[in-house]
C-alpha cells in the first residue's frame, strides 16, 4: 500500500492537466475548510491554493484512467511541533454538475488500490463522519516510510472532495511509536476536522 499511496500523492502534486485560459474564480468557497484548529498541537504549516489554470487531475480506476474536475482547490500540510508532515490534505471543488461523476471515480480509484494491495488484505472501509460520506484505506502497521492511511471525505451538499493522506515519518520525528498510538492521533484528527468542516454548512 505504501507504494500506491506515494504514487497517488505524486499524481495529485504533479499529474494535473493545465489549460491556458480559465475564467477567474469569483469566490473562495473552500477557504474555511483550511482553517480548522486541533487541540493536540496539530496545525497547518503550509496552505496553498490550486492555480486557476489547473482544472483536472488523473486517477486510476478499475475501469481505467479517469479525470477529476477541479473548479477550485487547496493543499494543506499539517504537522505536530518539531515533527514532519502528518497529514497531506486536499480540498477540491468539482465543476458544476460534475460532482457525482467525480465522486464515483474517486471511490473506484480506492477500490482499485484496495484490489492491488499485496500481502495483508486492505479492505475499502465506508462510514459517515459528521455528515460526510467517508471512504478509507488503512495500513495494518507503520513499517516503511509511505502513507499509513488514505481517506476520501465527500461533502455531497457542497460538491467538495476532501482527500487526506496520513503520513509516516522517521521514528525520531513522529509523535507515535506504535500502530495503536498512530490510530489515536488519526482518529483525533478525523474527529476534529470533520467537526470543524460540519460548521461550514
């Protein structure tokens, strides 16, 4: 799983398709998704808005390559004090009328990644979190250096796709030593973030 999560992150960072002329955005509807606060010291250390001329990103699905539409977006990197990045968070708004199709493509992507996992089974989990439709893939351990978890949270009412990669770090730079300690931090992040996002509605 570590390999495919790294590949997925690279696709989001460098694999987007650019178009030369795009009408300027009229509002910043996603800004409030990027300003959540966390009681355990986790905080945003980098907040970057998607360039206006980036309008698509690729995903690999069970039915082949697809593209997700991007009307607007942010990347937020979160870390604990004196630690490396713990969460790579992306908040993306679909183009008008495209959210349902985009959501299906993202879920198909996660199903594809689940099926490609080697070794221990990596089930695609589904839940509701503070009104968000949530899908996730979670590694069973913390060996290696790649992401440990991959979450897709869908704000159906707003047409927003939220992607959270929860990252591993070097043992001397992370706040957890075991998978159990990691899960406590993961759940605290998800609980605080989804509660904050719920206030956006």
